[in-house]
């Protein structure tokens, strides 16, 4: 039987959000029969495939399948009533999420809020100024894009305050984990990847659905495509460029989410007022080129960019034995130092691959 069944569910005659008690301050407070995110979704009319389990893999916490799954299998069905969302501006959704976090156990969404409390935020916008200095000279820049948007777009329509740590937490959760419907329970457990799952909200429906796009082997992690990139395949990339768009690359993914994609990945950099783009297909250094680009020109610009990093003393090659000693000090989070070093090393390696492939 695919649906997760919990014995005590049969005893419930109403959804969880019908259980109200008075909070310590006298205000209404939701009483939840469970704090387990899976049970909470099912208790409120949702569906989860029996094979799903949350585990820690190479991408951190993610969603895995215990059994082999066929193409088109329904994995998740979550009622829209459990989604934290405001129909207006995205700023209002961030504001609503902040308010629900503040409510804590009294929130209607407490099992979801509690689950999100364990989410580690690694995007550079959450780093200190000293930590951001470790990314000097690297694309795409604008490392505080999310808080800048909140300050510029939300100040006149919400009371969100960039100096409020709960508001910033809500902002970063929204930026890194929101789906097309808002903050969607279960949806945000799936890590970024390609050609694994697809999701949609049926017309006039009151729930959203996750399904497999291909057969999945037992034990594999299930992914959700955050944004279209080179990993979506050459056909998708060509289709985007035919319409004048470019897929997001490693620089944007790292800035906006705080992780590095595995190849194939698109890399880009600005040099002499022009954006240069190329795709690193694999760890072996094979490079492919986007339509209407000149490999030789890209290689020459890549060489100039890399030489500039070396001359400024901010390249891995500038340090003894090629070590990426990007930062030291008591105020630097060790994991952020590791991420900055990995990103710098990966970008410089991509430039060298483009130089070799393009003859620069």
C-alpha cells in the first residue's frame, strides 16, 4: 500500500488545524498531534510514497527512495492549505514565514517550522563581511543580492527589517527553499538536480504533486531542479539560447543557494565589458561551447582573467603549493572558508580548462 498509514490517524476526525488551545499569552495556539513532518502532511490529507525516506548523502540532507520507482510514480501530494504563501508580492510570503517562525509551537505550521529549523543556510548572503572578502575577484559578485532585494523591494509594503535575525532567516529560507507555490512542505527536502522529478499543481486543485520523470533505482537520491542549467541537457540549453536566454551557471547557483553543481556546469565571467560563457562537461576537463561563441576569444579572456587573479595575489596559484588559503581569523566560520576555497579552486580550474580547450 503506497500511502503512509499511521495507526492513530484513524482516530482523528478533523485535520490538525482544527485543534486549538489557548497559548500562554491567551492567544489562539494550534495543538498538533505530531511534530513529524511526514505524519503531519498525511494527517492533513496529503500523500507520501512508502518508499520515501530522509537521509544524509553527499549533498547533505535529502530525499531518497528505498525501492525501485517507475517513471511517472506519484511521490508526494501536499494540500495547498499547508503551504506558507501570500498571493501578493513575495515580500509578503517572507513576512508571513517570519511571523510563523515567531509563533513557534503555536503556529499552524509548527511541524514544518520545526523541520526547517534544521536547515543549514550556506549562501554567501548569510556570511560576514570578512567572510565575503574571501570571494574577492570571483563572479558573479553582488553577494548580498537577497538582503538587497528585501531592503529595496519590501520596505514600503512590509515591516521586514534586515537587522532582524528572524526576518533574515525567513528571507534565506525563502530564497533557497521556496517552490512555485511558496514555502511548500516536503518539496524543500529535495536537493537540486536534473531529470529526476517533476512537479505541478493540477488546474482547480487544492494540492501540488511530485512525480518521477524517469525510473529511479532503489537507494538513489531524488532531486528537484531548482533552475534550468547545463545539467538539464544540450537540448534544453539550445532551446534557451535560441530564445535569447542563458541557463544559470555555477556562479549564480553558488551565490543564490550556497553550493556548487557537479558537471556539466555552465561557467561565466565578465572581462572587458563582455560576458564569456562556456560549459565544463566533466571532471576530465572536456569543454563545450554555446552557439555563436568563439572558443579562441573565450580562452584568451579566460587567460587574462586568471592572470589578473594571480597578479592580485588572490588566486590559489598565488599561494605556496597551490593552496587556496582564502582566509584566516577567529571570525571566519570554518565551513564558509571551506566553501570559499572550493568555489575559488573550481572557478580557476574551469578557466584553465577553457584556456586549454580554446587554445588560449
